[in-house]
C-alpha cells in the first residue's frame, strides 16, 4: 500500500469511528485541555478536533461578544451535532469548520489560545499540525493539548492497523518524538502539565499527556 492509500485508509477508519460515536454520550477526551486553557474575555479560541462542540460553546460564552470560538473537525456527523447545539444556544460568536488539522483555513496570527483533546495522535504528520498551531497563534498566544503518547515504540502490526489509529493509539509516538514534532512546528517553550501512568490500550502501553506551549 502506498503512502496516499495508507493515509486514506486511516482517515476513513477514523471518520467511521467518530461518525458512529457522534450521537452517543461517551467521553472522547484524554485530558483537561480546556480546563487548563484559562480562556479570557475577548480572546479568539480554536479547538482542533472539536467533536460535538461542547468546549467551543463553553469558550464562546467565556470570550463574550467581542471574542470568538472556532471548532475544527473532520467528521460531518460531529459537526452537525455541534452546529445544532450552537443554533439552539443562539451563540453568534462560534463557528464550526470542516477541515483536517494539518491545514486549517484560519488566518495566520489570529488566535489567542488553541486547544486539542485526544486528536493530534490521529495525524500522520504531527509536526505539520504543530506548524499550523504556530502559524495561527498570535505572538504570545498559547496552546494546551491533551493527547496520547506511546510508552515505547509501537510494533508495525499496530502502526499499520487503521482501526488502532481510529481508537486513539495506533498513531501514538514516544514522548521524545512528540516533543520533536512540537519543536519542528516552531515552539521552544513547552510545559508538561499532566502525565498519566502507563496504561494498556489495545495490547500496548500508552500514556495521557497534557502540554502547554507559547508562541514567542
């Protein structure tokens, strides 16, 4: 299978999984990115992998009428639920966008705070995601990301399994490589807020991590 076919297969598996759970009440998070974001009035907020849109709608209330909250997601079913909730709450300072997180249709230097919760592990090119985070953030802006990392290098039978990618562990990489991806994106100021003990996921050991970084 060539790289393009592999990426398509992985993205299809991820979309199928999230389409299936869109209408359920299960939690899809792996940490408290929103709680650590310290969102302020009038800020521009972005959630990568916004799912049902709950954090975006909470952020829209916090930022107020002079702020704005964007949700970026790639699953139509999730976006439909999020937009339905936005209309029901009559929040005009929120918007949901269908887009991959490796290429986000927002202006450079436009966001004050970006969060992501258990989403970047799905991306094949994590440095591309962090490059986009860096591009979109204003100088002095911050990101707070909760994600899944691998305790050790994963075997090929896991990294080549689209279902493992969809289940939030097949795309996980070890901590050092994850930090390399963040630095390749342009960040130098990175802080570990939370790091769980290793736990079993699909027969491999992973950890949940929450990170904060600033664009200088």
